[in-house]
C-alpha cells in the first residue's frame, strides 16, 4: 500500500538553541522532503529555544522531559516511560544526546518504536566528575541502540570504542552543510565590515560555544601574539556559553577590549563568515566541527587544532597545529599565510564532492528513515 503520510522521526537533544548538533539537525531538516519525512523533537528543558519557532513552522512538534541530573534518574525514567506510552507513533528515535541515550533509547524501544539510533557527535567529555559520569552512563549505549552513528571516526571511538568500530557496527554520517548558504559574497562582506567598523582590519574569526572544549583561552593568547605582529588585527567571536564572562575578563586584562568583538549567537551566521580573513579553531577535542566545514565553504583559510579530526580537512584550506605549541607559533603561521588568505576561493564543489552537501545527505536519510533502516549506501562504515 502506498505510504501517503510522512514518517515521523523523533530527534532527542538537550535544547532547540543554536549549537553544533542542533545546527546540523536543522540543516538536514530544512533539506528533507517533508512530505516524506517529518521531524519532531524531544528536549530536556521547557524553555523555548532559538530554533523552536522555525521547527513549528516546518511542521515539527516539540516535547520536553526534565533535565537529567543523576540523582533524579528514577523520575527521569518515569517521565520518559510516560512520554513514550503516549507517543509511540515515530518510525525512529534519533538520539543526538548520547550522555543519556542508554537510558531513553531502550525505553523508546520497549514502547514499540521500530528503530533507535545513537548519534555520537563529540570525541571527548568535559573534565572532572561531569566527564566521568558521562562516560559511565553511556558505556552500555552501543548495546542498547539499533544503530550506532558517529560524525567522525574519533567520535565513534570515543563513544562506542574501537572494537565496536572494527566489528563494523558504527556508521559514519557526514556532518553535511548547505554549501550554497555559506558561499563567499563580496557585497555582504563589504557592507557588514563597514557596519562593524572593520573595513581596514585583518579579521580573525571563530564560531563556537564558550566552553572548555573550544579553548577560547588559548585563542585569546594567539590573538594577543598576533596583535604584537600587526596593528590592524581584530578578533570576532560568534557564540555564547558558560565561559564567556571569563574570556571577557581575560581580554580586558590583556588590554585587547577594543580589538575583540563578542557578537553572540546569530541565525544568519553565514553572513559573519564573509567578514573574516582567517578562521582559527584551537579546540581541545571535537567530534566533527561543522563550523570548520562552513568556513571552508566560505573560502576561508583555517588554522585548526591537531586534536580535531583530520576528517574535517575537506579542502586544502585547512592547516593543523598543536595546541601544545606556544601561542606565538600559531600567530606566526597566520602571518605567513595572511596574504594568501585574502584570496578567497570557491570550494563548494569540492566539499559537495566529498558528501558534505546537505541536499545529497537528506536524500539518503529519507530512504533510511522510510525503509525502517539498513538500506545500502545511505551511510558509510
């Protein structure tokens, strides 16, 4: 019998705010044929997120459960059982929040959801007790999901373990982007740089949450060294996060306040890649940073931490460097390539050719969701 209604897929996230995983899910959601596949969202907060309005406009539904806090594990499970007893109409539950996926995916499966998916999107955890607890809770995840997805080999190994990968049980899903959206647009660059008083500046850019993994402290050290090498340097930071105030304090202490712009989150982040001259990304760990792919699509030279997966080197624009080196070495690398960096190149075809254009990925995922899983050629192992 012909299937006339779209299948519904439940995406499990922490919030619907701007963020790495959330942005990748939304890129896919926009590109899907929503007459075939419709997304819904289960989040761990009752607060509206930046994407909430768009999700509803696209036809998605948003549900919430309490945030997991370890000590509330019994009430957390109770809330999930109650939810899935009432909502078991989904063709699949796609868990992007792997910290508790070993809890919610088995509950969804028991409620009758045909396909459960765990999706590893990070290759590390926060330091201290929080990271220890995360590893402990998600240890059995690989046994409790029908499919184990990862955004990179490093993320897959971090979450599921190397042996699980060697057995062929982990599927790598490209962190695809809308390459057309991030194409270089000189007119936008000129206009926005004028608005921000950056017309004559050499602009270092970074897009990422103010958190431990993004290593903003080291980024500020690199920028401070660059400022000693050239007077026209400026730093633009896109994002929000729990460590923003500490980074502001460091910027002030170094006397760089007039040279650093904290611009917060932006839906139209593609416009801000236009104003950058160089993209710098010194993370301590990552799964697959979409922002580095976006920067390449915009034609930017990217200086990236060697702790970041080599899979993000989609073009020749990426250079890796150790974050154990002095910050002056990073600044020197930027200076050596400064002139070449101003010659923006069109890398959209190259990126799409490696499977990272969201339109092609959306077509494959539509087949996957609608078939009940396991069609050939949807993802790569």
